[in-house]
C-alpha cells in the first residue's frame, strides 16, 4: 500500500488565517496586537510534524500607508513565531510580505510574485502540488493564478470559488489536507 502523498508546501495568508485580523481599515502594527486564532498553532505544528514546509505570504499595506515600518513588521513576525512555538511547538519556515499600496506592484495578492518568491525559496519547480490557504478571495485568486491548489477559510457555507476547497478555519483545512488520498488533491466544497 502506497502511503498518502502530502503537498510539497503549504502557503498561508497571515491575518484572518493564523492570527486575529484587525478591524476593517485598521492594521496589526505592533507585536502586542498579535493574537493567534484558535487551532492555528496546532495546525501549523501538524504540518511541521508531517515535514511539509510552511510559508506565510501576506499583504502589509500598512507599511505603504506609514502606519508601521519594516522593523515593526519584523517584530510582529518574531512575536508570531514565538507564540506559535510556545502554543503548538510550531514554526513558519519563512515570511514573505508585500509592503505596497493597491495597484502598484505584482507582489500584492491577488498578484503572484509573493507566491513565486515562496516557490523559489522552497526550490520547487512549480506550485501544482502545493496549497495556498487564506480567508479572502485575493488569497484564493493568487493561489490559483500561481498554479497552487487553494482552500478558502470561511464559516459561511456559501460555495467557494470553482476548484477550491473550503474549511471553517486553518485547523480544519490542515486536517483535510493531511487526510487526502494518495493522489494529493484538496477536497472541494467541504466546510468542517
């Protein structure tokens, strides 16, 4: 019997996927504002134990708007990393971010440059057997455009974009991914 084939990598959005998202129009601008979502550390830890690289790809428009600096973002990511380690013996292999405002670059999701950077960092030929997980349409659109499989995080039972899986949260998504059949494929239209 052939063991199940896991994805080559999992790419994650940050706000609303790993940590609590700031209110609409606001930004996480300091380390003390970071709050892990329930199950996020457990989910990332499960991926780590399965030897699946985890890379965060995140839009951080607050830098372009002058609400935080690159140093602030580094401190936020250091705090997030420490919280993951403490809460779930989990770690992120690399953080990639877009600091730009809307419409001025190719790296801001739904653009694909962040995902291409992740692919290059991981030394992958492509992202076809990798998964992009996020809580917004732009996360799914970026993943699909980069050739990855996608999972939309949503508690709404509405139908996800065509070809995408759906899960209530990161832990449910990771459980779906890790229980996939031997020909790895994200299960579609499931909300756990």
